[in-house]
C-alpha cells in the first residue's frame, strides 16, 4: 500500500506490504511522535491507528514553550 505523507511542506511516499501503525511510519521517517499531530482528511488520528490501505497523511508540528 502507498502512504503519502506531507510534512513541513514536503510530500514523501512510502510503500508497505502489510498493515502498519502510524507510529511505525513516523519512526521510519525519524520523526518523534510527540512532536507532530497526524491528520487524515480533516481529522486528527492517534499514532496507534493502523493503516490498511492507500492513504494521505498530513503531519502538523506541535510547538510548545513559554
């Protein structure tokens, strides 16, 4: 299956042969899950969600500070 990921204005495509969790995709991209929100369509989805087919994901950086 094809997973399209948009992060910081750049789109990356990754291919997987079996269902995969979003957290695994982030790990392969070397992105700490605590630093991004995962958006599918217009919905925030948990990093524990399993991808079972072609999908487009948008990653939004979470900022913090004081």
